[in-house]
C-alpha cells in the first residue's frame, strides 16, 4: 500500500510539473539588410583622403554613372567635400531626392541619407556663421583703420598748432 501511495504521489508531482505553463521563450531574429551602407561609409572615408584634384576627377566619374540612389548618395558625399557652399547645398538637395524616392534601394539608404542631410545642414549653418563673422571682422577692421587715420590727422593738426597757446 505504501508503494502504491508513493507511486501515486510521484505521478501527481510529475503531473503538476508538466501541467504548469512553460515560460514563453522568444527568439530574436537578426535581419541582415542587403543595403550597401558599409560600402558607402568606406567610400566616404576614401573620399576624405583625396586631394581637391582627385575629388574633381571622382565627381566627373560619378556623373558618368547611371542614376540610382547609391550613386546619388556617393555624388552627395563627394560634393560635400569640395569646400564650396554651393556644392554643399547641391549635396543636401541630392540627399533629399533619395529620401523622396520610394524604391527598395532608396528605402534602405534613407537612414544614412537622413544622417548626412543633418550633418550637411549643420555644416552649412557653421559655414554661414563663419562667413558672417568674417564680414563683420572686415567691417570692424575697416572702421579701426578709418579711426586710426582720423587720429593721425588730428595728431598732425595738433603738431602744426603754435606752442605759444600754453
């Protein structure tokens, strides 16, 4: 009888263990995008090492490529490094075109394009501020030079006055 009770108790214990719901387990599936963002980032690193002449040749080469979102991003990257405000604005406009594109390739490049648009916008803002500061500095220097000329003229007038007045 003890044996039967022991077996029955064991069965109840085992049944209780299996009757409890299992904790939910989830698997995280990493999705590898087939976009070429890594390639574009490496390309940008290569562009940054180029001289202005090499950069101009690269822009000519890019203009000969067939149009596509990746080519447009490459062209924008190259334009942004020419140190010209007009080219920087063109680069930003090209990236906006990629962001407006609804193709599969463009959709994959949109995060990079958004990052670059923000970066180029900041660069333009800094360049505009630097240009304004430069203009203000030149104007201030011109005023200083004008005041120095007036001061020298006053000194010359003072030197020509007769000394007997003191």
